[in-house]
């Protein structure tokens, strides 16, 4: 999950001025908001939508929604956090409304078990150092690529629960599925993710 930094008093004051300008309908304020947030919001959208075109469209839709709702923004959260949530909602809306394509089965990404229930290729225990590997650029790329290979239905649940921090009830409501389906997809997504990353972390061991 992205690291959240506590804004300084100066940053809070500056954001309050920006919000006031946005609520007055000042064009320069809108331009500033778009220019400052578009790159980061594209990264968010790209997690859910696997083409740059879809990600750009979702971000544009999110900015339109934000502009229409800016009068209702009361400062309970940072403006960027509020915008982030709108982008996620725009992505989920696009996933719900676009024509569904047949998904790759997640079975191909899961660990394989023998008839006696044991893993065909037992995994090695990841040492604590493996957790620190997640901070490294190369490992972040590997994690992102592994997430991108998950089927959409499982990838979306993983992102909402493990990246966005939604609880099971919230994820189920956003996706229009049962809590049980969220739990099952999350469990299988995590298994598939670990299976894909196992070779990477094994290579990282001293």
C-alpha cells in the first residue's frame, strides 16, 4: 500500500485555499488540481484497468465527478484521498458496465497439490528479509506484474482488500457480490500471488 504522509500545517492551509477556489469555480484551481493529481491517479486506475486508454478515461470521468461534487467536500479527508476514492469508484464502474470477456482461470496460477494433499513443489519459508525486499524497486515491479496476471475478478478483490484497505463488507458492496465470494477470491488471489513470487524471493535469499 502507498505510504501516507501526514501533511504539514502549511500544506493543510494551502489545500484549504485550493478547495475554496474550486468551490468558487475558478478555472485555474481546476487546472492545478488536474495537473497535480493526474499522474498519481493514473497509477491508481492502471491497477484496475489494464490498458492505458481505459485508465485515462476512468481518471477523466473521476475528475468530472469530483468537479460536480466539490461543493459537498467538507475537508474530512485530504483532497487527494477523496479524489483517490472517486477514481477507484470510476474504475469499478467501468469494470461493471463494460462487456465481460472470458477470464483466464486462476487455477493455472495456484500451487499444485498431490493426491495426498501435499504440495507438488513445497515452498521455502520466506525470511523476514523478504518483507524488506518489498521496498526495493525490482521487487515492487515483480509484485505489480504478478498482480496484473491475476484474473480480473480476483485482482479487483485483492486490490480493494489489500491495497485500498476496504473491509470484506465494503468490498462485497462495491463489487455486488457476497461476503463469502470476497473471502474466497481473496484467499485464492493471495495463494496465486505467493506462488508467482516464490521464485523471486528464493533468488533473493543469501
